[in-house]
């Protein structure tokens, strides 16, 4: 199980704040691509964290079961 | 004036004491923006005895601000926010110095302003200015206390503190956009809490106590009270020094021509003119120009070839900020006659009722 957390405008696209996917041997980039196809983030920009740590956008590695991925867009209000 | 009596209850904290109170007195903090976030940042910094506080904002108080900008009175509608917040502080704590700076922060004034302060607090509501604050903090080597809101969620972080990571390390893509409070909606409590957390970071930095949110971003959701902290690292993918700064911010200000929403009324049916909407597809109100096209700002770099560089193009977004960035980008691609519509769709909405849909 990999858990994915969504924040801000990203969560409005996904219409949920988190979800779990049953998947083994999926890489971070594959996961992001799957999410893009599912939710069409298009022009929404966000940073990606794995286990509470922001990773550079192009990083790729195989996710482990129990990893938590978070999509964090910048906020603008004040 | 009996200073130690005023601050007694915090002086008796072992982490503060007379020494800590003196550090607060000597501190100079610049708050950019005098809106919702500042409405909790300013009174708490002032009451704690931060010796000098600068406030930068060129807005006047509107009635729709009052539900969240709780330091302003109904009778102050129409007055400058910096003047009213200075008045509020002087009544709250006459022992401290307040500088009301009724200017818009820009590439022209940022560096000279920042140099006069120790800590810069971002209490603004647009992403373009957040990059400007970040970059000016890098040039002047000042820490930036970031706070931002999206509906019921908020973010807090501290950038460029003790050579730590910056806003660009966290969010490298500066052509990004997120709705501000005017566009997305907001409740006073969420900006209040996030502003309070920013004030807390300022106080910790001044006193040298606790753990500063350096290299960490806190995301707070007031609907379920969940808080998440994420670590991020310094990236070395960009250079920001005085020269780069001046080059970058000079262009935006000097070259972007604006046209007012009322001036475009005469041009609506002019087929020589193209109206370019750089908002995302899901943003409303939609304005149905006969000769309109939508290319979200994020995609403009890749899709500008759809446009004719010799045509007159009026660019708009929600409030007139992204459209300026788009104009700058198009100018770099040799577009001859592009202008940004001041106030964006929100300004046009008032004037073009029959063309607006949600």
C-alpha cells in the first residue's frame, strides 16, 4: 500500500485529501504519471514529498510499500 | 514608562528574561503586506515589544477585508492600511517604533528597504511578490518568514535563514499560480492562525530559542487540525545576486504596458485584437470574447507559437498579475504589441456583464 496525500488546489482536483493504492514495484515517476492521467493536473504545479521529505522533481526510485507520497502546491492567499 | 512591568509575564519566562526582552527591543522586522496575515503578525510582534516594525502596503481598507483583517475598524474603510495599522500599534504599544511605508514592493525599493531590517515577513497574497521577496532576501542576506493560505489550509516556513534553503528550493517553478483570498475565498481564522505561527518564528529567531522552521514547511489544515511538516533541502540550480536581481525585476516593471478594463470596451469587437486568457481552464468568471483564446500561463512557453507576434494582444488573468508575467514572456519572444489588462477578469466582470459566464 502506498499512501498519497493531496493539498490545496491539488486536493480540489482529486476531490480527496488522501488515497491508498495497492501496487508493488512502482516508481515515483510512474506513480506521478498515473496520477496525471487520472486527474489531469495540467497547469497545476506542486512539489513532491516522499515520507515527509521534498524530493527534486526529476528524481526517480522505486517506492516501497508503506511509503507516503504528498503533492504540495504553493499557496498564495494572505 | 515602566517597561519591565509591561513585559513582566514574558520576562519571567526563563527562555526570555531581561536579556531576551532587550533582544526584542533591538530587533527590526519588516512586514510586507498589511492584510489578513499581518492582522495577527503585527499586534503580536508589537505587544511583545519588537523595537522597530516596518509595514509595506499600498492598499486602502475595503469593506470586504474586515471579516479577516481584524485590526481594522469599519470606520477606517477607504483609509490606507499602513496608516491604520500604525495607529493600532501606537495605541497597543507606544514604546516601539513603527514605519508605515505606503508603497508597493517592487524591484526598485525592495533592496534598500530590506537592508534596514533584520527579518523580513511575507504577509502578501500573491506568488510573484513572494519570489520578489525571496530574491531580495537572498541579495541582502535576510531571513524570510513565509506564510500563505489556500482556503482552510495554510503553509509556514522560514527561508534563507543561516544559509538555509529558500522559496525557490521549495517551489522552483516561478510561473506557477495559486488562487489568492479574493479569488479562492478565505475565513479570518485560517489567516489568523498562520500569521500567528509566522510571528512565532520571528520571535524565536530574535530570541534564539526553539527550532526555527528552517528547511521545513508546515502545512496546517484548520478543518481537521492536521499538521504536517516536510523537510526540504537547499538547491543550487539558480544564482541570485544584485546583478541578476536588477536585471530580472527591471524588465517586468519598465516594459509591461497595462490597459484598463474600461479602455478595452472600445476594442471588444475589433477583429485585429486578440484577447488572451492566461488563467487555468477551470477558473471563473469566463469571459466570452469573440476573438479570445486561452493558454494557461504554465503552457505559454511551449504554446506561444499559436499566436501571431505582430497582432495586438490584450492579456488577462484573474486579477492582473499573471498577465504581466505573460506579457513579459511574450515580449522576450519578440511579440510587438502585447498589453496586460489591469485588474484582470475581476475588473472586466463589472463592465462586461453580458459576456460573463460562470
